[in-house]
C-alpha cells in the first residue's frame, strides 16, 4: 500500500505549496477589489440606463458570462501584447512586450470577469434598497452622490455580501488557472512538484487540502462580517414603515 499511496508525500507537499499561497491570495484580493469597482460602475450605468454605455456594458457582461475563464485568460495573454505592438506601430514607441509582467494578464482577466458577474449582483442589491429612504434623503437636500455613499451602498452591501462571498470563494479556486499565463501559484507549483516525484495524487491531494482550508477560513470571516453589519429587525421595520408612509 505504501508504494501505491505515500502519506508522507502529502505532508511534505503542503509546506512546499504554502510558499506560493501569497501569490494565490494576491491574485484573489486584487482581482476582487478591481472587480467590485468595475462591477459597481457597470451596475450604476445599467440602472441609470446611460445611452450607448448601457449597450456596451450589456455586450461586455454577456460576452464574459458566455465564455470560459480559461479562454479569457488566453485572450488576455495573446491580446495585450498585440495591443502593445499596435501602440508601438501607431505612436513610434518601443515598448517591450516581454517586459509585461505575467501577473498583469491574470489580474486584467480576473478583474473583468469578476466585474461582469458582480455587476448583476450589485445591481440587484442596489435596487433592493427602499425607495422611500432615498426619497426622504433627497427631500432633505442630499445630492445623489451623498445618498449613494451614505444610504444606498451601505444597505446594498448587506444584501450583496453573501453572494459576493460566494464569488470570492469561486475566485480563489479560479486562480488555479493562472498557470495558463505563466504565473506560478499553488496549482502551477503542484504540477512542477508532482513532475519531480511522480506522486501526482498525493501532491494534488495536498493542494486540495490547502484550498479547502483557506475556503473554510474565508467562509468564517464572511459569517463574522455578516453578523457585524446585519441590520436589526426593528430598524428594518421602522425603515419599511417610513418608506410606506412616504
């Protein structure tokens, strides 16, 4: 049995792979931050039905949601160098395509992907805010940007948090495709490490354990945040009554 399955390799592989966990977390956090910003912009454009931009946003979201993430990574990995070459040709510059960090391809792809998916979640959360509260705030002389910052976004965040938490976990697991763009994170390192000792099952089992552990930690953090920012039922009731009265 020891020749078929070697438990020692699992415990040996875990610290080896954990060395690349910071790369995985860096991709996850940065992509989520930029994805949230982009998702919010796309959601606001769609809610306000901005001419031209709404149509462009709809096409982008449809394309991203209708194509595999790995294909989007290939498009980024091959498309950004083409854009740089075109820029060099048009402006007479000499930007070196080879100096573009591989991490940039991954971050651009994941940020756009997250932005497209988050836009629909954020849009639904924004539209769930009681209109009576918005009208009451505007009647007090608050501008739209003030209402957005002080009323709409805080309440929408409470509604969107569970879905965004699931999206974050999906993003963490999706970073395993970063090796497509020559970024060495945990999954890429697992492939390298397994290719040395040929213990593929044991190494990938160690990788699965790490992803599982990190996912559990993220889930617990999300639950803690949900409890901390949860709106008390009595506040919800007063808010609902105020909206009905208006």
